[in-house]
């Protein structure tokens, strides 16, 4: 009876008996006695035996307690090991956390394990992106739930606490009603997870089958799970960021820009950083470095990517038509304005306006542009009514605008307005192997257009391309490859084929018979102003003068532009227009 009673079942029992038969003594021991004393006995013996068995009983209780602790410790280690194994088998964050939730559900024997991210208590609604629920209860995953004050306060308290927070009938915090009824939640346990990188997450458990009271050991193990998940999240996020950075540092192409050199990687990274802003950007660099392609890349990476991208080449527009070209005009606003016209700023509304060769704008037009950039308002030529547009400005120049300011040819206030962020494009000669990447790209492009089976360059041709100075940069390289493709056949471009175009070293030499760019005018080609006593049209004379000067400079457009005292941008645009007219 003593052994069956809850209070005395673990009490040590000593028989006191007058029987000396060993059979009776064994029977007593078999039914649960720990010892026996045969009458007559001495009190000293009795006390000694009682003390001995009290000591044994206490040691047994201590051992049982330590065994319980050891079993709990082993269970915790096995649980954490199972978690680590589950999340270490993948670097994908979604897969990793899904596996972590499955282990958590199993270890804590609950009905739902979930992760909340992002944890924004001021958001209008929230959803749980990662969750595992037992089949008996509805899933909460990806369900949009309104951010009621109860939920908002629960998120705030969880994020500010270092230990788990329990919710339920037995706790100070109650389960928010907006999730309690629809998702059968009776008890909830939440813990903030800080993965070191990025914003915090919240790890949660739901008990749906009964109102659960969490033990101290469970709360401790839950904290350890949170720490382990946080470490794994941090490592995975770091790995993803590293992979992204590695990819960013090894890009061979960025929209229409081609190049894998470090100077170009710097340009790509700069575009990544500034594209999303509204700030004005100034693109600088030598002629032919790809400033318009850079501007297009910025536009495509911006929030305005689906809006217009309007281009204005300031060097290509006659001074008296610049304001009309940018802002538009009314019918009859000036001689030749037979129809009303919307300007480029109107066409670019909501998008990006790219002002190329901005250093060529006259001072009066600079003042008009500055006023527009400051107010975002303009009026068409011939009209005083103000109109408002939203455009993002990207400007480009190959000039040293600070030197232009000192010379009084460019407004300093406009310079600071357009140069919030500057992106300097590297010269082609500074880009190493990019020269070959670009050359091969142009080769395949023009070979396809001309239906020629040219496969690549010889080793000597590649050396020649890499050692050339390329004063005209990518544009000159493109022109060279197109020329070589047009004039040659076979499967390989050789050094001899390139020498026909590059052998004269037009990048360093001044025009023949000239010691400097300020040549004796008598040495320059003569252009006839009349033919058979008939005055020739100015455009015809201009075209002949330009073409002969380019020929005189052995095809070097940049030096021809300097001799003609016009910008090389204007010269390139004229050549492009004449080519299109010819087609």
C-alpha cells in the first residue's frame, strides 16, 4: 500500500522483524523494502541504517535530476543538430527557412511554425511568407492580413524584446483576435531574429489544439533556435550579397554598354547607385566614349524606364532654333513656323531628357535652360503661357566645363545645377581587353550585315588593336572595324588589313604639311565658291569643305573639327545626316 500511494511511493522502507528465516526476509525485500533489522536491535544500528538509506535516497534523487537534465540537454543538442543539418543543405534563403520551420514544428510539437518578414508595424497589412502547418489546420502562408493595432503592438513588443514573448489565456499578452479565430490559434510564441545583415525577422509558433503553457526549457530551446536561424540567415544574406557583388564586378555588358574592365565596372556600379534618384547627372569623357549609351542605361535602370527618353544634341541645332527645338513653338511664332510644334521637354515629360554636347550651348540659351531646370516650367516660343513638366536631366560633354566657366563661355550656376552627380567615362585606351571585346562585337555585327563569313582577328591583329591609341575611342574603333569588314574578305582579319586603316597613325600625327593645328591657310584645300559663274548653295560648299578637310586629315574627324573650328559632335552629326540622305 505504501508503494502504491503517490506520497509514499518513493519512501525507503526498512522492515523490523523477529523472524530469522531468510525466505521471509527475501520476500520483504522483493515487495519493495530496502533493508531489514532483526529483533532485538540496538538503537544505534537503527539510526545508522536509516541515515544510510536517507543518503542513498538523496543520491538517487540527485542522479535522477541530473539524468533528466542530461536527457534535456541531449534533446536540445539533437534538436539543434537537426535544425543545423536541415538549413546547411542549401544556400537558398526560402528553401533554408522552409526546412527550418519543418524541424521547428516537429521539435516543439506545435501546430504551426512561421517566419514574418518584413516586420513593419506601420504597414497597412502584412503577410507570412514562410510557414509550415499541420494538415488539421488552415495555412496562414501569403494571406494578406490587415495591420490592426493588436498586431502592430505585438510586432513592436516582440522586436524590442530579447526573450520570447508568449501569447494566450494564461499570459499577459493575448492572441490577436484577427488571427485567433480564422486560423484557430489558442497560444502563440514569438521571438525577434536579428541576422546582423538587413532588417529583423520574427519567428513564431502557434498551438491550435489547446491553450498551451510553455515550459522554461521550451522557451530556452526556442531562443536557441532563434539564434541559430539568425546566424544562418545572416550567412545566407551575406553569401547572396557576395554573389551579387561578384556578379556586378564581372559584368561584361550593361544594357548597350560593352566592357568588363575595372574602369567600366566602376561606371556600372555608379549607375546602379544613382539611377533611381531624381538628381541631375553630368556624363563626361572624351569624344566617342559612349556617353549617350551611358545615359540610356541610366534611364533604363531608373524608375522612369517605361517613360520617354528624349535626346537633344545641343551642337547640332542652329542657335536661332534651339529654344524652339527644346520648348516648342506656336504656328507663326517666327518665319518658317508654318505649324505648331511640341518641344523635346514636352516629349520627355515623365521621363528623361538627355542634353548631349551641353558645352556647345550659347550663354543666352544656358540662361533659359537654367530657369527651366529651376522652375520645371516653360513657355513655347510665341506664347507666354507657362506649362509644367516633370523631366529628369542627364547632360553630357567632352569639354572641360570648369575651364569654360573661367573663359566666360559657360554659366557656373548652370554647371552646379547639372552636375549633382558626375560620371566620367574612361577613354578606350584605358580599358585594356575591352578593346578586343568591342572589336569582336563590331566585327560580328558588320560581318552579319554584309553577309561575310569573317570569324575573328589574327594574333598580330589583336596586338595591333591593343597597342593603338584610339583618340576617337569606341566610335573610331567601330568605324575602323566597319571599314576593314567592307574592304576585306576571308575568315580572319589580319594585321596587314588593319594597317591599311591604322598604319598612318592618325591618332598622333597632325595633318601632313602641318607643324601644328594652326596650319598655314595656304596649305589647306581650296574650295570654289562659284562654278561657271554660278553662285553655289552654302550647304554644298559646307559639305565639300568638310569632306575635303577630313580627307586632308587622313580621316581623323576630331582633328578636322579642330581645323574647321566646330565641335566634333556637330561634325559627326552632319556626316550621319549626309549618310542617311544618301541612303
